[in-house]
């Protein structure tokens, strides 16, 4: 699946043809949304899991 990346498009959420929305990774806020909703929680879960297992 190709990422939608158009820096000239000012929208963060871009409608897809089949329905739903996609992030416009040409917009810096899209990267912030990605980091805050996936990468940071994944790091928190990993740290807590390692802390419980040790």
C-alpha cells in the first residue's frame, strides 16, 4: 500500500476512493499523529512488559 504524500495538499486527512480516509504524509502533522498514536504507545508497552518480566 503506497502512502499518500502530497506536500501541496493542505489537508491532513484525505478521503480515499473506496471510503475512509488516509493520512497525507506530506504534511508534518500526519507524522505527529503517527508517532503519538502508534510509536509512543508501542514503546510504553515494551518498557512496561520488560519491567514486569524482570
